[in-house]
């Protein structure tokens, strides 16, 4: 909790610096004249994007033999996104956070849930990279080259290299990946494990080997169902496309419309700033998106600042709100299951005995 509060404090300072550099009074004047319908469309696109991602993850889970209703899938995914957005290292630990959220709702153990999340995240990253390539093609063909654009291209290229490297390790070099996992587990066991007997037991070679084996079994089961993977990939692509819509609608709302091809470039590249160890990349994403829009368009700084604030309202603060709804749904689900279980006379008799 202390780290979360500290992270938000630093993030709000970064947002404050962003506002002060772009004339907050002028931005407020622009925001007062925004088109509320355009903002509403952006918010609706975010809801649909989260629903697509949740269903994509659920399809991967179903391919592994797990069971999760669409409502449970949305609740688990939204609650996992909540943790990713509010924790300082949420994006770095995103797969583990999401796996824990899905594990609470499904009938899989953590390792199998982590494999499901890994496959789902990989499909989502591929979809994001595909849209970024479309955006890059548009920018290269229509916008004069600048240093910022060149730096963004380098960032996308590095992202692609990392994605391909991870795929090669998972599919073709599992022995290497296993040795890496065992090495990290040994380091943690010899350091952090000395503070907790339970953690030390979980990091033994035998326990890590068993967890790794369950992980790869689930990964293979998911990847083997090609039809489910195709549907999950299509849903992930729809989700990322919808998630780019709020920047397009925010630009329209402040009277500075942008081509959707340009949006497809700015959104994925700006998303790289979420690697900054701040909640949801707060501050860093604002600077990155505003910098690219200013470099690629002729819009005024106050207009761009207002546009970015509306965009982040949709894709960050509204996502946090959706995550809170997901947490409430999972809590309600847990309470209902507990109530049904305690109403079972056989279980009650067993507990009393």
C-alpha cells in the first residue's frame, strides 16, 4: 500500500508537470468546449475493448479444458486490469497479476492460469504490433521523417525483436527457458527464501520443475486448438483497434481531427511508456502521446494537451473504474458461492462433525 501511494504521488507530480508545460488555463478552455458525444463514443469503445480482451482470454482458457462463464471472464479480466493499472510495477508483473485474478474465478491452478494469460497476452501483443505496423506504414507514406518518428520506429523494432525472442524460447528453446527459470528460482531461494520457509519450499528445484511442466502442458493444450486460437487472436485484434478509438474521438472532441492511420501509430508507440514503473505509466504516457501528436500534426499545444487528457480519461481512469466494477463482480461471485456452499446440508453436516 505504501508503494502504491508513493507511486501515485510520483505519477501525479509527473502529470502536474505535463499540465504546467502545456498551459492548464488554455487547456481547460479547450476542454469546456469539447463534444460530449465524441467522448461518450470513446468510453463505449473502451468497454467493448475490455470485453473483447476478456473474451479472448476466456477462449484460450476454454481451449485448455478450463471453465469460465462470459460474466466471470469479464470480471476476472477487469479485476486483473485494475491491479495492473494501480500498482507501481503493475505492467511489469501483469501476467502474474492477471493469472491470479483468473485463478480465483476458474478451476485451474496458478501455473495453468499463468500459461493461459501468457498465450492471451502474446496474441494481444501480436495484434498491437500489427496495428503499429499499419500506423508506421501510414506515417512513412504521409509524414516527413523526424527524429521522434525515427526513435519511435526503433522502439517498435526492439519490441518486435523481444516478442519474437520470447516466442522462440517458448516454442523451440524450452530447455533454455527451463534453465533460466531454475536459475532465477535458485537465486530467489538463496536470498528472499531465507526470510520465509514457505517461499523456500515453493522455490525448490522439484517444485519449480513441477510448476514449469504444468505450465508447458497448458501452453501446448491452448496452442493446439487452432480454431480457438484464431478466434482469440481476432478478438484481441478487435480489442486493440477499439482501444485506439478514444484518441481518435478525443481529437474530434477538441476540434482537431486526426487520421485513424496516425492514431494507429501513436497509440501503440505511446503505450511503450507504460514500461515506466509508475501506475499505468501515468505521466510518461501523457508526455509520449503529446510529444508525438505535436511532432506529427499542426495542432496547438493547448489543444493537444486537452486531447491527451481526454484520451487518458478514457483509457486509464475509466479502465480503473471498470476494474473496480470487475472487483465488485468477483466479490459478489465469491459471496454467492460461499452462501450456496454453506446452505448445502451435506457440507454443513461435514463441517459440524
